[in-house]
C-alpha cells in the first residue's frame, strides 16, 4: 500500500513540477523481468553479458533529486530492465536537473560478480534530497556530534567488531545500532522520509522496495543510495 501511495505522489508531482522522462536509445529486446529489481551496476563490473534495454533521461526539480531515479526506474521496468548504470547528472539551472541512466537486463550470475565491486562494511548517512536547500541535520555517533547538509553524504569506515550508536533527536529521538563486520554489506541511512525504507536491511541484489517513512532514522534503498553517492557531495567524517 505504501509503495502504491509513493507512486501516486511521484506521478502527481510530475504534473505539478514538470518532470519528464525521455528514452534516448532503446534495443529491440523482448525480455521482461519477473521481479521488481533495479540493481545498481558498478562502473568496474563487466557487463558484456548483460542485455542493453534503454538509455533513459529524467528531467526535473532539484528539490526532489531522488524522484529522477524513480521515474527512470518505472520506465525501465516497463521496458524489461532489472539493472542500471550511472551515466550523467547535470544541473540545468538553479532549480532543475537531469539524470541519465543506461538500463539492462542482467542475470543473477552478473549480480553476484557485481557485488564484488560494491563497498563493504561502511556506514553512509545522507542529507536532505533538496539540492536547493541550505539546511543541515545534526546527529551523534557514539556520542560525537556531526551535521550533514542537503545534497551531502558522509562515509564512515567501520572497524570489525566495533559497536556504533547512531542517535538522532536526543533522548526523545531514535537510536540505531550497528556492529562493524568486514563480511557485511554497507548500511545507508537518512533522516528524511521519501524514497526510504525502514524494512530489515537486505543484500544489494534483493533491491529493497520503496516506502514512505516518517521515522527519524531510515534505511535507504541500497540501489538508490549507491546512485546518490554519484550525485551528492561527500562530507568528510571519520569514526574510529
């Protein structure tokens, strides 16, 4: 129900703020996906065995950067794609941007190979999705205060076996616990709610679904998060 509501909200926003999706090039493949996966493909992954489906451009407001991803995802899945690779992100002016992704149909074997090139045992925290905003959000990790601005992400390399307490909002807020493990995938967190998921964390190939979450600390869909690492500016923070 929540994912349906998000689709309705995104569709309504496209009418209000003029977001557009254009297929720049397309193959003649008739493949159709059996699942709702849309997996991020690393630049280092050999995609020779993947089937190219389409290159798609979404144009829209800088206030909802992640919406561009969802527009492309929806169109790509209609065409039979289950994976994507980042191509370009451009700010067109002070209020609008465009995102271009190449989309593919890939097998589970390729996803396993792709996983080797994805970051491991890191914590990523994302700021507001509004790239026109100058707002920042405060939080604590193991009692140390940090702040993350809109359109920024902070990357933390976790020590194996070490415990990490992430707190947002003090005593009346929310606390999230992590334990460093070099064999585990990354955790992607945000303090805002659109495009996020508070479901249990999953391996990248599982492609966590999209929900609306009003909690203080939320898990971000890993495939969207890996893309945002290309779109946002890194803010250097170190946790030991």
